[in-house]
C-alpha cells in the first residue's frame, strides 16, 4: 500500500513538473505579472521588468516597467524638464497601469502623440487596485518630484468607496486610506508591503495560467478543505445579484453610502487642489463612463440620478465647487458608440481596450485645446 501511495505521489509531482516547466510555459503559456515594490511609502512595481500579460483567450499584451517603477512607454522619468516642453502626469489605478494593452498604447502615450512629443511629455503613475485617496498619496510622495504642469486624476467608480472601505488583497494594506467617523475624516497611513509566504506560488507558471489568465476561484477549494465559513459562524453568505453591479461596483447600496462618498471626494479634491495651486499645477479630473449602459443602449445611459452615474455627478459637482476641471467620459463614450458601434473595453474584461484608451486620450486632447482657445 505504501508503495502504491508513493507511486501515486511521484506521478502527481511529475505531472506538476511537466505542466509547470513545459505546458504552462510553451504550449499554453500563462500570464506574467510585474513584481511589487515599496519605497518611500509608495507601493509600485520593481524597476526594469518586462513580461507578457494574458487574460483568457482575448488579451495578450506586453508590459514594460521603467526605471522608476511604472508601466510606461518612457524607459525613465526624468526630473528635469526639457526646455519648451510641458509635462503631464496621469495618476490612476489599473486603468492607468494599463497592463491590458501594450506598454506604448495607453492613454498617456496616445495623448503625448496627439499633443506632439516636441511640446509635451506624458508620464503615467498607475497601480492596480489603488483607490482615489491613494492618488493624493502618489501625488504628494512621487509625482511632485517630476514637476508636472498638469495633473490628471483618472477615476473609476470603485475608487471612491475603496478610499474608506478596506478591500482585501495582497498589497491593499499598502494604500493610504480614509477613516470617516462622526468626529470627522482622517487619514490612515499605508503599511509597508511585505511579500507573503505564498508569493513564490503566485510567480509560478501554473498560477500564471490558472490564477491570472483564467481566474481560477480558489474559494471552493478552500471551502472543500477547511469547510465553508458560514458553517463556522452560523451566518448565511450574501448572494450577489449580477444585475446590481455597474462599473465594478454594487449599486444596490450606493444611496446609503452617499454621505460618505461626498465626504471622501470632497476631502481628496480639496487637498489635491490646494497642493496643485501651491505648485502652480493645473488639475483635471477624468471620470470613466458606465460602459455597459452604453453598449445596452439603456434609457438610463445619461441618467445621473441613479446607479453608478451618481458618482460622476457627485464628483463633477465637488470639482466645480473647488474650481477643478472635469471631463466626463460617459458622454464621450455614448456619442462615439452611437456613431461607430465600437467597444471601449474588452468582452471578458471591463478595462479599456486600445480603442478606449484612444477615445479617452482624444477627450483630454479636445478639452485642453478648447481651454487654449478660450
């Protein structure tokens, strides 16, 4: 019996090695992800990395992390500006990290081409999962070092709630957070990022294929081994209704969080505007659209009184209050889709595809040109 068990175990090990070093590297390659890095209070990516990102069978793109730790068409961000050039810094989350398109095809590189590389350079600072309050943290501790003339905060709808509600993740504790109480609002400093014991497993080719490329759900496996959490607590797990989701957020409780959302947005925009005014920087807020409403030709496509679009309106109103420029991509996407019937995001993934990045860049370009004319 022991011999049979040993034989079975050896067979499993051999099978794993075949998949790890042959199948998931050459036959059915998985997804590569850049390693994380924490320096001077900022979570970003280890410098000088390159790799291929894959998602299901739809996305295949190349990322290139520059010397400063950011995915970019610029190999290095220089602090000293060339004479006669203006510098734009775009700050955001995974939409600005833009690992879903080639490193030279994001909004930043496309905007730089539209504006003219002889007159402008556009640097981007994007890390996946970053909430809105982290953008302020990145501005304070990283972006200001590069002396931008214009700063663009690129917001997506989950950025607001996740500024004050903790979201579990490998490095989410390394983001700045807001604490909202009856006494007021305050900041919770980021924790230093440390690799976990399972980090080597996440870097394997097997995990790259199953975990990153095809998003294997490990919860059922964990429940099978450890038992379901609800059995321990006696509480029923809340079932998620997909129809309650828009733009990656649960809209069923969005009105209940309205007061907190307003406080969070007002805090971040006010603090950011004060910094930008002091440094003579023009601040622009670029807010993503609710793309599924556009694709479905929904009657609520431009209804800012319900659903995720209420966050666009809240942010726009607060931006106007603090004299901050605001660009709403919902109108841009709605008009373009009606005319061209082309998606701005992937079918299997809500992030902007190359066309979405181009449309976002064109919206910023048009806004800047309109401002020059005025």
